[in-house]
C-alpha cells in the first residue's frame, strides 16, 4: 500500500463507522457527514492535482503515478455526485441508515484497491467491494433489487475463485507477487496464473459473455446506486485491475501476448455486442447498462493493445466514462422521479419541461459517442489510434463504426425521451430541483472542459505515468 | 471599326441605363431604345458602306492570355450581317412602341438592346472564343425574352424549352469549337481559313458539333420545336424579332462561316446538309399547312424556310450558297413583316385564331397589303425577292445533280403558297365577322416597319440585281467564293415555268380545298390534313410525338425515375439493411437476456473456457 495516500481509504472507513451512531437520532447528520467526508477528500485531491507548484514540478514530489491519482479523483468525484444526488432527491430509503455507510465502505475499498501495490491486497479489497455492491444493489425494495443482487453475486463469484487460484499459482511458482521480480523468471505457471487472474477480472468488469448480471443489476438498483455502480464500482473492481495487468504484461514481453490478445478480442466483441443490444432497449436504465458494457469493451480493447497510447486512452476512458455515465444515470433518476417510470415508450417531449436534464444528457451522450471536442472523443481517439498502429486495423475500424452505433442508440433515446411532441400525461412533468441538477451540470462542465483543455489532461497523465 | 463598335457598345450601355429608368415613365424607355437602335443602324450602315468600298477593319485586344485574343473583324460578310441585324432591331423597336402585348416594356426593350449588342458582337467576332462569348450571352436573353413576354405558366415552360434546346446545342457547339481550335492550333477564324480543315477524324466531330449549334440557332429540324410553342405563348414582337430574323441571320451566318470558311467539306457532308435542308422544308411546311393559328402557322414557315438556306449552303456551289445567303436576308425581311401583320391583326381584333377572323381587308388595308406582298414573297412569286433567292437555291441544287432535293424544295414551295392562300383568304377575305365591324387600322408606329419591310421585299425583288451584286457577291468573295456564272438577273427559263406551274397547282389546290370544306377558307387544308396515313401522322405530330425535346423530357422523366429508384435501392442497402440487421440482431440479443440463471451461467462458463483456450495459445 502507498502509505502517504492511505488517508483516502481510512477516512471514509471511519466515516462509515461513525454514521450509524451519529445518525441514529437525526438522518440529516448522516447525509451531511457522508457529503462532507467525500467533498473534503475530493477537494484535497483536486488541490494536489491542480496546485500550481505540483503541476510545475511535473508531480515529481509524489511517489505515486498519475493512474492512482486520477482513479482516486474519479472515485471521489462520482461518489460525491451520487451521494449528493441521493441525499437531495430523497430517492434512497435511508431509514435503515445503510446506504451512506455502504457507500463509504465501498469508497474506502476502492481507494485501497487503487492504492494496492500487489494483487493479494487488491484481491482483498475487491472482495470487500463486492460485498458492499451486493448490499447496495439489494437496497432497492422489491424483487428487482434482490434479483439483480443475487445475479451479481452468483455470476461474479467465479471471478473471485479464479483470481485467488491465480494468486496462489503465482506464489507457488515464484514466491513473489511483484511483477518486476516475476518478469525475471517468467514460467508457464506464471503464465497460467496471469491468465486466470485476467479471466477473473474480465468477469468482474462484465466483458462479454460475463456481462449478464449488469443490466439486471443496474435496472434493479436505485438510480443513484446504478450511477455509482456503473460510474466507478465495476470500473475499479474490474477494468482498473485489467489495465494494471496490461501494464504488467508489457513487462513480460512476447510470452504473455496471448493473454492480451484474448482480452482485446473479448473487448471488441463486447463493444459490438453490447452496442447492438442497446439499440432496441425499451428501458432507459437498461439501455444505459448496455452502453456501459460496450464502453467496457473500448477500455479493454484499448488497454490490451499494450501500447502506451492505448493504456493512456483506457485510463482516460475510465475517467470519461465515469463522468458521462454518471450524468446519464442521474438524469434517468431525475426523470424517474418526475415522470414515475424509466420506460422510454411512455415518455416523449420532455425537453420543454426539463431543459437542463435534456441538455446535460445531450452533452453526456455526445461525449459517449465521441463527438469532438468533448472528452469522450479524445479517449476514444487514443484507443482507436492505438488499435490501428499496433496492427489491429480491423478492430480499429469496428471500434470506429460502433461509436456511430453508440450515437445511434443514444440519439434514439434522446428522441424518445426529450424530443417530439409532449405526451398529454407528461404535460405536468417538472424539472428536477437545482440541487438535484447540480451533479449532472458539474459533470457536464467537466466533460466539456476536460475535452476543450484536453492537452493539459493528456500532459498530466503522460508526465506521471 | 469604331463605327461598327457603336452597334455593339451603345445598345449594351443603354440597356444597363434603361434598368435605371422607372417603369412609370411614359415613352422615355421606348424613345431611348428606338434612338439608340436607329443610331446603331446608321453606324452599321456606315460600316457596310466602308466595307463595300473594300476597307476591312479589325480590332485586336489582349484577352484570355495565350488561348485567344478579343478580336473583331468587319469583313464584307460581317458588315452585311451587322447592318441586317441592326435593321431588324431598329424596326422591331419601332414596331413595339405601341404594342401592348409584349410584357413589361422596360424589360422588353432591355432584352432587345442586349440581343442587338450581343448579336452584333457575334457577327463581328473573328475569334471563335469571342464569338462564343457573345453567342452564349444571347442564350440568357432568349430565355428572359420569352419568359417576360407574358405572365403565364405556358410561357415559362416555353422559355425553359427554348433555353434547354439552345443550351444543349450550344454546349455541343462549344465542344466543336474547342476541337476545331485544338486541331487548327488557333481560335482565330481568319487564321484557320488560311489552311482549311478537312473532314477527317476529330475534325468531322468538330464540324458536326458546330453544325448542330448553327442549325439549332437557325431553328432547323429537329431543333425547331420551341418556335411554334413560342408563337402561341409569347408576343408578335418577339416572334418577328428573334425567331424570324436574328436567329436565322446568326445561325445561317455561322453555318456559312464554318462550312465555307473554316472547313473544306466533302461530298458526304454535302448530302448530309442538303438532306437536312430538304427534310426541314418538307416536315415544317407540312405542319404549317394545317395550322389554325396565325402566328403558329408563320412560325412553322420560319422553320421551313431555314431548310432552303441550309439546302442552298449545302450545295457547296457558288449559286446555291449565294441563294442560301440571299434567302437568309429575304426570309428575315418578309417573315418579320408577316409576324408584324400577325401582331397588328391581334392588336386590333384580339385574336390570332384564323377561324374567328375574316374579311379584314377593307378594315386594315395597309396591314393586308403588306401581308399580301410578304406572303407572295415567301411563296416565291416572281418578281419578289423570295422568288430570286429560291431560284438560286433551285439552280444550285440542280447543279449538284441530286434532282430529289430540287423536287423537295418545289413541294415546299407548293405547300407554302397553299398555306398562305388559306391564311390570307381566311383572315383578310371572305365575309367580315359582325364582331369586327368596328375594327380600325393599327397606328403608324406599327405600320411603318411593315411598310418598310414590304418595300424591301419589292425592292430586292424588282431590283434583285443590286443586293446580289453589291451585298451577296462581295460577301462571298470575302470568304473566297467566286462564281463563274452570272448570279443576278431575271432568267425566264424552265425554272420560271416551273414556278408558274407550282403557283397554278397551289391555286387549284386551294380552290379544291375551299370547296371541299364547304367554302370555309380556314378549312381549306382539311383534304390533305385528313387524307389517309397523313391524318395519323398529323395526329402524332400534334401530340408532339416527333418533338425531340418532349421525347427527351419523357426519357429524362424515366431516367430520373430510374435514378430515384436506384437511389432508393442503394438507400435500402446502406440504410435499411444495416438498421434492419442491427434491429433484428438487437431483438434477438434482448430476447436472449431472459433472466435465466442457467443460461447465463452456462454462457459464462463457455466463454471462460474459450478464453482459456485462446490465452493458452490456441489459434
């Protein structure tokens, strides 16, 4: 573990412990504490990243890399947005006081995963994250939440098994879990261990054909939880580790390329499959879930090129995906609150009533589809370029074409929900309150500005990776 | 050259000036235009006198770099044409002074002035590129002329038809000019004529393309179809100016230039030209014969007479060529006059339908006399100008040895006379209809140009010696054609007997038709119109079955529909098929997410196995 950043995982944990006691009398205190904890963490991170002294020195004063920093930033950003949204919208039933502690624990677990230096530590916190995720999905009352949660558990538990098998193999073969030591005596056992671990994280990340739990879980969970899960949790528990593995596989040279090529194949199939599946979804949250899966495909494909540009693209795409998917999920929650459903067939013409929701959705979906100059364009561009220059030209073309399909299904969604003639029964629909809109607007601003000032973002990551 | 340039520059600037004058001013526009065009006529006349004295002037300006210079040259032929063009412009501007049915007077005179300027430029041009510049400019004003002459949908359609026919043929002509210029190494006509091109290989293509441009301008078959339509939908002023005079002058002038000046034609092209001429004569006169509208009947004759000019030039011997050129100026004179009488009758009675007209001779005596003179001239009755030019054409075609063309021309003369007997009889003779009891003669400004033109018909007839000797022969000499025969003069030989026979036949035919139709003059053509076989052909022609433009429009319709269909087809391929495929696949995938644990688990398991095989190096 990186000890100098340990506070980012410990403070949320302490907060999680404190909330049930402090909030027993007053629910407000729970919300305030959770928000304050996360906001403080985010401010702290932002200070470290954006402080001119640090920037000018090329971040040389830190011993960690930009990946860690940006992932921590992403975690805190999405977490604060979702928690803030949940607290002002009142959509999460927090009578049992379970939501905020769970989010706090999962933030702590994710931060620890990001800070972990070896796979065993990473594995432990991943398991902790899985348990909290299960509980979060199940927090929706009714059968859908329970069903989603159980599917999540059943379909991802083999991943834990595979990862622990891989780790055991590694320890058996070399006695060490450090990649630099492993690469000096790379053996078949190492290879097998790596293959198992990769497979395990691929299942966690929900690549095809291990994605089946995702739509049900996202649809079943409360919208704020869906945003949180789709925005960061699955990315950190699966994709982050995969990117780490790909960075490590680079060390092993030709020997391990079969692993990364399989991952690339899985990534491309995922993005194709999930994009097509998203086309005809009737439920907004389900469509977003499929979109989320297909973006996982982009990230996996980008990381699996093993090219620095591809890995950079993958990291950026994790960040961008966190921003735009959070916006879309939070907007779907706002719509659900004002219309009472997420079924797109029952919507239409909400643009007039909910202009902010509509516009933030447009920004987010354009970013997802990779419309310049929004941030999603740059990360997709990096991924496609890296696919092309590493020789996977077919994959690059497919990735390009399916970003158009992405635009197609999102435009369909936008049209069905916001454009067209307002339906009679929706005439009374109201725009979400300003505080509910705040997270989406903030994220949209981040999308726009990180797109426009992309060179600085790129510079930061390139310097510190 | 400066005097000649007045005829080009002055109308051009006055046309622009005219646009500044308000529509509300009375007579200012008219008087300005008439003054300018009379000045142009005087200038052109002075230029012609200079040329007749043997002075050749030219103008050469740097233009378009090495491609071509802006060169004008007033040789005898050009000066002659310039004077003729200016004369018709001046006459029509005077004629239109009190004609109400000509559209907006401002735009009418604007068009006249622009046409005069551009036509004058075109006949003076020595460089083919310069000529194209003026020639194509006229195309624009042809369109605006027709389109602004009346405010109806048909007028716009006719304007478009005229524009499209001339635009397509002009495009072909441009290609022809480019080929010619490339082959000759120069676009300068005097330079090309130094070593004429012979019809081999690309040169044939170049000649034929320019030929199409020239005869289409002149309004020969099968490019004539807009003229009868314009007769119905535009004004008499326009008809007596552009299709009757300017287009004939320019088309035949250019035909003579390319056929005699730039190219050395062979006997095959001679047959082609003469056939084109003969077919034009016969087809158009057949149509003219059965028309029931004054101007429309005249318009078919305007086409038919073009055939004589092409036939004359196509003989390639000096007699025929002289006949063709002489016929050009004669035709312009009497056809302009005839259209003016049509306009005059229309102005006073309000109709041009010959069935409704009748017995106007004593009501409109000047118009009627002018009509009779011009009709006699067009029918080739001696000793009017049409007789002499036709005689030269007959002689020329007989000299080639192809007697058939001579007979075709004679049949044309027969039907021409027959149709004018019918026209004159039904308009000016017979019983006066009660509704025309109070009809008066047209005003002076309308009558004056008519009288002038019929005077020219008489003068060029009785004194045919003078124009042939002083205008036609020097013009031909200027482009290197000298006749060994005496061209001018009256020859009471077998051709004269032949023409008398034709006149008698036509008279007999008219009396026969008149009586067969129950003494109704306008039905005097019915015995031929409704003859077996001919009747069917006429029906088809009336339905525009032989109209190249309508045919190609129909084809274009099919073609565009085909394009539309193929567009739909490709649209299906690029649009419907992918979306259909994706839609179908997406439906199937959605259906596969049925929520069944066992399915999910087994798929995950299979996926994991495949992954492990692949990661293990399975190819």
